[in-house]
């Protein structure tokens, strides 16, 4: 296992380096860091030249890349062109907020999706299976923004009016109370509930269908029939022998989703004004904030690569028959 992890880590290093080069070239070609100066009537060509020199944009592209890469790996991600704040600190804050939202939604979707998929496979074509299939397709069909707005109207307007409440049961925007300076776990949960539910609905159906499909294949294998002939209980057969061996396709999907979650849930975060990586990216793009965009893309790309690495390692753990050359 250690040999496998070492090989995959060594393989990931050049992949990250190649991805960093692509990210740098794309951002360099697409984003103009001095564009916002043109909006200022008091700005001059000298200001543009000073900013260009400060960012090192007057150097050859290859030299710019190696300077940026060296600074990135030591944690010096520059400062925001607009706010003047350290990019590493602002990205770190946004990343934690996105992980709170995305991680909560992922856990909810994974637990419920695996349970529903397992029961649906065991009771194939039953009323429960048909209902689960219909609900999965319904969840996948509802646009994220539409579902979020419906929940905001329900909890922020209708329930407050009809139940004559002083405030909403669940908050519909932000992640803390206005004017609050101290952390409150109960307040965080009330802010987190609706956006986490919206995200979970989108991926729950996928996880339940993956689990059902994979479990149906596993239940037809010889070792499951042998376990049944030995008189093992259905629960033990399903969750100890069946579920573990059916998790490989699901592991791939979860790894991809986890990498995407690190980059932020752009639509959900915009609807609920959640200050995560999605909101961070939209703000950086609107401002043309060159250092922020580079940092966001690099963190997202690295996360996708590392989570795929984790999925490769989990394959060998879930199924000892899998070995990498």
C-alpha cells in the first residue's frame, strides 16, 4: 500500500506542474490586470507602467511563470489589486467556508444516497425502488437557482407571515447574523441548512443511482450467493459484503465532486450569499483581480488532482484484488 501511495504521489507532481503552466498561460492571456485603471479618469500611463512592473508583467512569460510558481509553493500568493489584502488569507477564508457548505452537503448526500441505493437494489422494482428512482430524477431535474429561490420564499416570507414569526426559522442568506462578532454554532447551522440541502439534492440522486446499479451487479456474484447459502443475515450480506465491493464507481464520483466543491458552488453561493470560493471567484473575475484569479484556479486544479489521487488509493483499499503496476 505504501508503495502504491508513493507511486501515485510521484505521478501527481508532474501533473500539477503541467496544470499550473496551463493555468498561468490561460489567465495571462485572458485577464488584463491593468484594465481597471482605464476606468479611473485620473489614472495615467505612468500608473499602468508602475503596476505592470510591480506584477512583473514586463518580464518574459517563462520567467514570470517560474517566479509565480516559486512564490505560490512557499505561500506567497501576492496581494489583491482591489482590496490590498493578502491573497493567501482571503483564499483560505473562502476555502474554509466552501468546505463547510460542500462538506456538509456531501456527507448528507453520501449517507442518504448509499442507504437509498442499497435498499433499492435489494428490493428491485418494488414500490420503494420506483419511488426512489422518481425522486432521484426529480432532484436532478430541478435547477439549483430555482430550488434555492423557492426555499428562500418559503422560509423567509411565507412561513414567517403565516406562522407570525419574529424571524425566519432558517436563514436565507449569509453565514452569520448581521452585526454579530462572536461565533455561534446554532446560528451557523440555521444559515447552513438551506444551501446545504440545495447542494445535497443535486448530488443525492446521482449517488443513489450509482449505488443501486453497482449493488445490483454485486448481488449477482458467486461470493454473495455463497454468503446466503451459509445463512448470513441480509443486513450483513448487504452492508459488509455487498456495499464495500460496490463502492468503487461511487468513489470515483465522490472524488470528482469533492474536487469541484473546493472550487466553490458558484450558483448556490450566489443565491444564498455564502462567502465561499464560488463567490470569491465571481468577485475576482468581475474586478479583473489577477493574483486572486490565479490563486483560485491553482487551488481548484490542485484539489481535483489530489482528490483523484485519493480515489486511486481508496480503490486498492476497497478491493484488495486491485493492484497498480
